[in-house]
């Protein structure tokens, strides 16, 4: 459908009634053919929704690794205002995408608007393997969000005893 509309002259940066660019909608849904058509038509790879989400963020959140790679190959930004693709990949539990984004140069300690880091999100979601990956790649376990909470605080609040032990071994302080 999008391919036919593009052939008729549709602007690839068209937004839907919710203000979401077509590329973001396609990335969220995992529509590879639509992504290819929009990119070929020169859609803005860094276009944002009203909430600040990008196609890369939506692909990372929803585990569409192939789309993440396509978007990066076209220059999709790893950082930006607000939440990051790395934090979204952690939230979605997609460790292969987390590792890929780190290899691509994502800031492991980037913070969300409320000061949350990828490590804090991994702990909050109970994702031990993801937390281990982030710690192994150098995540700072002592950063605190705007409420003063660290990854260790999240582990203790969530009764994640194993994660608390891992964080302490990595140098986390109470």
C-alpha cells in the first residue's frame, strides 16, 4: 500500500493523524518492505513523534534487529533528546540489539529525562542477563536518577537479590 502511494507521489515523511511519521509506524510494526520503500524515497531516518520517539527506538523496543541495522546504515542517531534506542532495547529485553547498539557506539550511561539509565531499566525489569551485559561493557552502577535511586536501589526494591549481589560485585554503593 505505502509503495503504491509513494509511486503516486506521497511524501515519505507524511505523518498519521497521531503525528507519527510513516517510518516510525513501519518500524514499530516490523514492516521491512515498507521500511525499504520509505528509505528508498528518502524518508527522514531521524523523524520523531510528538513524544520524541524515532523509528530506531521503535525497532529496538520491538526487537526488529534487521530494521535497527537498516536504520543505522542510513544514519539513524543513537542518541537524542529523551529516551534512547539503547534504553528501549533494554526495556524490550532484546540483548542482541543492546549489544549491537553498544558496538555501534551508543552511550551506555545515557540518561532519560528522569535520569534513568539502561542499567537501571534492566534491573527494574528484572533482566539479569541484560544487566550483566551492561556491567561487562562498563555501565556505571552508581549513577542515580532524579529521585536519587540507583540500579542497586531498584534491585533492592524489587527483591532482586541476585542482581543486587551482581551490582555490588561491580562496585555499586548504597
